[in-house]
C-alpha cells in the first residue's frame, strides 16, 4: 500500500464510522467480528483480478480458484476462527470459456472440501475486459478465542509460523522463466498453492494468550506495521531470527537478489504473526510442533510506539522496517489498495 | 439469461452439490439461508460492472453505490428478511479518482443508514480496465417468516407489489437522450433510485402465508419463470391485470415502443412477486395499502407444471411467457449470467 492508498482506506473507515453494538470488530482487521446467540460470527472479503493478483500463464484456473479461497480462509484463521460458508462473485469477460469457469469453481471446491465448508451462493456477471473474482467467507469462533490485530502490548514476544520468502521466490522464478526443478519447484508451489494456518492459529490459542494475530498477505514488513499501528505499539525484529525458506535462498542465488528482501516482501505467504507474553514462548513452540508439525519462531518483540517499527540487521545496525507493500505479481499491473 | 448461461449456472449448482445440514437454502434463491442459534441467517451477493450494470454517464457514483446496495437489500427482502451487515469489494481502474471511490461509498452508506445496517469490511483492489463492485449482504429472518422461490402450489394467486415498467422506461429515456421532465423524470428516477420492498414483504407475511416470493431483478417474465421452475409449477398471468407504471406508458409513447414490453422486460424494478392462497388476497391488498401505501395486485395464478408459463393477452389470445431476460443497459455490453 502506498501512502495515498493507506490514506484512502483511512478516509473510508472514517466515512463508514463505528459499526453498531453487535459488531465487535469492523473495518481494519483480517475479518469483521459480530455477536451471535452462540459464539461469534466472522466475515471477510477479498477481490482478485486477472493480471493483478494472478496470472493465467503461471497458474491453472483450478489453482487460481483454490488460492483465492485460501486467502480468505487465512483471514478467518488469523482471527482464531473456522470457515463456515462462502459466496462468490465472478466477473467474466467474453474470452473466458465455460470450462474455465467450471475449473475456477473446482478450485474453490477443493478448498471447501479440505476445510469443510460450503459455497452457498454467488453471482456470475459479464465484464467488458477483466476477469475478477470476489469471495466473501463467513466463519465462526468461540467468544474466548478471538484474536484481533490490535491487542499487542509492550513486552510481548512476536512469533511467526513456518518460513517466509518462498511465495515471492516462486513468483520471481515464474517471471524469470526458471526451469521448475528442485528448490525452484518448491518455491513455485509455495506461490501457487499456499496453505492457510487454521490449525496453527488454534495451537497458539491452546497454550498461549495471543494478544494480536495477523496473517501475511502483503509481506512480513507490511503486516508488522499493520499490527503495530492497530495495537498502538512499535515492533523490533531481528534479521538473524527470521526463518527464511530454503527455496527462497536458492532462488535468490539463481536470480541474483537478496533472500532477506524476498523474505520481507513476500506476500500471500499466509503464515501467522502473533504477539504473546514471552513467558508462553517455549510451551507454544513445543505444542505447535507437536500438534501441527509447524515451527513457531520468536522473531522480535513489541516495543513502545515511539520506537516505531525497526529491524536489527545481522551486522548489528538498526533500520526502520520497510513497509515493503507486496505488489502483486511484482507490481507489473497494479497493487492492492486495501485488504481488510 | 440465455440457455447457455442457465445451463452454466445449473452445472455449477450440480458441481457445488447440496450444502451441509445447517444450510437450509443454497444456490438458486434470492439469498442463502442458514440456521443460527436464534432465527435464521441470510446471505446474498451481487456483482456490478461499469458499462454492463451501470453507466457513469447516466448515474452519479453516489447513485451507483446506492443502487448496487439496494439490489442486495431487495434479495434479502424477498426472502422475508432484514439486512444486518455488508462487505464490499471494489475493483478500481486507474482512471477512477479517490473522490469517486468516496462517492460510491457515500452511496452505499445512504442505503445502510436508511435501512439500519453497517458496512463491516471490504477490499479495494486495482484492476486493469473495469470498475467492478461486488457486495455481500447478510440478513436475518425469523424461522417462521422465511419465504423461498420454491414453495408455490397449484391454485395460488400470484400477486405483485407496485407497478412495473418504469425502470426500463427510465433506462430507455436516458439512452434516447429524452429531456428529463414530467413522466420521463419519474421513469429515470425509477431506474436510478429503485426502492427495496422490505416493508411490503413483511406485510405479506403479516396477514398471508406466502408460499413463494421473488424480487424483480431481471424482469417480470424472467422472474415468473424462475419462481415456476424452482417450485415445479406453471403460471398463467393476464396482460390486463399487469400494473404498468404511468411513466412507462408515457415514455413508450415518446419513443414509440410497447408499454407492455417495457413492463415485462423491465429489470431492477425490485417489486415483489408472491404466491399466496387466493382466500388471503383481499386482506393482503387491504393490509398492504394500510401499512405501506403500496398496491398489491393479483396478476395471475399458479397452474400445473405441464401448462408452463403463459400470458393471456388483452385480445384473449394466449402465448408462452417470454423469459425476457433483462439485459442490463440494453445488452450493449453483456448480460447477467446468473444472479442467485
């Protein structure tokens, strides 16, 4: 997000105003949260446009469908919830065949079946030029297991799941036309077939008291800023602690760029960033590994807001954290302006 | 909807399959319906594309925003429900200014305030060419006041609210560049500022037992076919009973077309078509007028499926009902393919 785009979202948020009492979390988090007679309801919505968020020469229609759905599932996961039902609207230009639409739906349904929820409705309309997919996903969460972006407090440890950089490395490898073998193949899979961290979010909730949680949609740097700004705190992370995906390191060597930059700016990783009390770190790491097989890594700490967001580089120098604003598909065709 | 498009929706419906137990109504109605601890939840979703569903030289961005939201509210109304919260995604090409996006949001919010619900989230993304708006609206309904499209039985009276033809007349008047005065002004308002029939749906439920209800999104002819097909019945309506809007009659004269055709094919009217037992007609008409000021008119009857959908013309001849498939903006740029 550029400054202008952040400003636009801020203005819309002001315009929309505070939601009614039954809505606990409105615009500005991974998903909105509202009261239900039993537990809490969640709702999230993401749009994806051909040439901006996906490329049809890189992915099959089925892969595109699944990935769009996974992006929404990840938003629900990052609130501590489970997906329950989806509606989908498709804007279809004339050059898209019916079989392609069916393949996109098959992709949606792969995700639905894997994570046990239904598509209950939708809309299919013609568009003059652009293929666009908009998904709204509902979810449910227990009242005592909801986590927003805004509860991090000074002193919290910042943990993240898994490893980052692979998705961006995969996209760069596809763009550069690298032969898809070995580490490149792994990176491309990370880009095309990301996995939402539902079980991992629950594992945090099982043994820790997460104060804030967010998924990596736009890149590690950006998401740390989001979490810090929504919580009214600063963050300080350490380069040496960031778990960079081996495939990202390999691809970085091949294309001659920095694996660190890949890791910081890699979007659609869908790993979780979570702020928890430091005393809960070791049991969290242990429990996470035991129940999900995923690593949880301590990458830094929550600090005073006045300190802002910074990173201690491997040489000991400290610099302001780049917002890195993941530009979908390398910014060739545009970028996400807001992604609540 | 063309045959090919109906076929596509049918195939998608088969692909998606029956929803889980908690979902009472899935794809194929105005909105999906699901069980909640208290009452029922509703969800509906519609997409709108510049040049297909609206024209920026005909409407302001604010009018466009309101009308898109109203289309969704109408779907909730037609199930017997009330809107509760919305999420909105916008695909924005570079030529759309921030002020335009704000105006679209102001349009959304006009509808939100008028019908007492919130926008709780959304997404704003860049698109290469097309401005697209996708809205998902949630709603709530009592368990004993939900009405689908599929419950009409042979012998039911088919009622409709208000008058039809005005919206199409307004669109034709705008296209023809007629001076906006008198009846033309009224018709243009009908096209640009339609009203959802929430109170009217409730009025039916207050004093009658509606077996099926649907809103006029795609045109009277099309919606009667939808209702008949979902209910497994036929319908027979009478031309002489159809309440044609005075503005449609006036515009038809000016542009030299048939007011009847305007009335049958007029989309986005958002009037309701309702099947009720004939014994409940007179009290329904009375109650409707008393609590909403809207007329309810008996336009025909539900007949055996074998009879299909037909209309008795004013000269006594009978013909098959045209699906009329309202083509948004006269089909200049495409048409709705599915609109659940």
